[in-house]
C-alpha cells in the first residue's frame, strides 16, 4: 500500500477497535486513507485497516478529518465582505495555485508589505504598520496567464478601517480600476482549531521578492507579546511579508503575518484569525478618518495622577 510506513497486527498492539471514530487522513503528497481512528497523539495517528493497523508519524500528516457530517468540508459561509468555512485538505502546491493570486503587494512611498483579498469587491487585509502614516498606496496583483504571471497595478486604494492595537487594516481597490477582474478571495478559518505541530505556509513578498512561499509548523498558539496573543511559527517571515496570509493545510487563513526575528531563525509570528474576524465584523468601530489622515483612530492615554504616599511610609535616600 502506498505511503505505509509501519504495519503491525491488532493483537500485537493491544488496541481496542470496538468504538473507533471514522476519519479521513490526508498525507504529505496528497494521498488519503479513510479508516477507524484507534489513537491520536503528538507522535501521529493509528488507524484500523481491518486485518492490520496502520501507524502514521505526525511529520507525514497534513490533516485528520472526522467523517461526522458537522466536520465535513464545503461549509463556506459569506459574512458581508469576507467568507469563512472548512475546506478540504490538499497538497501545498495545489493550495498555492488556488489562493496564491489573492495575495497582493502593498506599497507606500517608503516601503512595501503584503496583503490578501477577502472579497470580490476589492476589500483586502494588511498590517496597520504597512500603511501607517501613509495616504498614497499602491496595490500590485499577480495574475496567472499563458505566458506567466502578469502584474496589475492599482493606484486608487481607499483606506477603510485601521486598528493600531491589533496591527490590522482594511483597504479597498477602486471598482473602476479592477473592472471586476479579481481572483478568488481567501477563506478565513473561524473554528480556532489550530494546534501546535500543525503544518502552515505563508505567501508574501519578503524584501520585494514577489509571491514567495515558505512552509513550517505551528510552534505555539498562545504566545503573548505586548499583551496581544499571537501564533508562533517556524515558517520564514521576513520584512515584506507583513500583512500576508498564513494558511493551514486546508488553505484557510489562520493568521496574518506580522513579525519575525532578525537575529533568530525559525521565529515568526502572526495575528490569529479570530482576532481578524472580530476586527472585520466590528470595522465600523475603527473607520479611517479623512480629517485625520495621518492617524486614523487615535487612542489617548489616561491622565496621570500620582498615588498618595502610604501612611507611615518613609523617604529613602538614593
């Protein structure tokens, strides 16, 4: 059997097969196995093939999907300007081919970053720090043609909403420029089911190198920096990747790339998808204010009031 690494007898493993759940396992390379699930842990999965038991190491897994109706793929849902859903696990090259054109380059007069389309109306997401203090923006779209990729540049870019505290921004392309010729937008994961060890990949423009794809795993789902929860991954994230999508093995956006470590390899971070969804749903709370084009929404610090000295406290000489 293709992609079988370890076979052993049921009796030899001593596993109980009476109440196993039926799952479909997608392997690296795209092969699938549907069988009752006997065991799942950090080492991998064990499946019941009837007369044999199949053990698959974690490093060879792309996805493990229950065959229960509520967990099946294809349940996409439209939410105003974005969509969520659970897609079918596939090999990374296939997912890049389907959603790669939705990843764009965002330029400002001083630098560049990445963004990704979330609607057919030209709405796209990027980092706040990519557009911070800039009103003149340019978005470059890469479309697949028979002769290769073609660049489409759009200069009429509207800033819709800004959220500095979460480092997120929503932009919109001008319909007169796009003329309805936009690629399929991304699908955002709304299940918050990302786990440590899951395969992820990022598409972006590090150092201006267009449409670069990097792959890795989730290192942590609960990393906190500056009191904001971030997804940590060892997929390479470099300057220019900021604002780009981080996908899971089903092609759903699970995070927005926002930071990497210049002095360490394999240390990068993304804003979780649930934070992105919350921002998109409540974007009317964070509208871009044209009367304050350099700031958008301004958060004022609380007034400072020195605390009264404790009773009986004594001054200590420096």
